[in-house]
C-alpha cells in the first residue's frame, strides 16, 4: 500500500478531503522522523514503537579487493510491532 492509497482510504473512511489527510499523514511522518533524529522513540499503544537501534563497529570483507574493511558504529531506525499487532498479523492469540 502506498502513501497515496493510505490517504485515499482514510479520506474515504472519514469524509475529509484528500489534501487535509495528506497534510496530516506527512506531518505525522515528519514528527516521527524528527523524534528519531533527536534520539527519542515514538510509542503508539496497540500499534508499535519506532525506535533507534545501535549497530556496533564490525569488520567486513571486500571480496573483490580481498581485504578487510571496518564498518563504523552507527544508528538505524527500526519498528517494533506491539503484541496485539503481531497477533493480528500472525493469526495466533496473545500469550501472557
């Protein structure tokens, strides 16, 4: 599903015009991105969390040049789905 399809579906379901929905969706994404850049996780109860994962420095191989290279430590954005989200997608009940 694309952003345009999401906007169209929300507009249809809410009766709002597509321009308003598009603005809200883009501002939501902008705020999530800004929070992650600032080092803050975003928690959406019942949906999941947008978090920053830290990758350690590691050694890799450049096969063409047959030498080792160092990949520096870095942060990457990640999404961790809520238990109820996982349960809905997988079709298995939540176990406590």
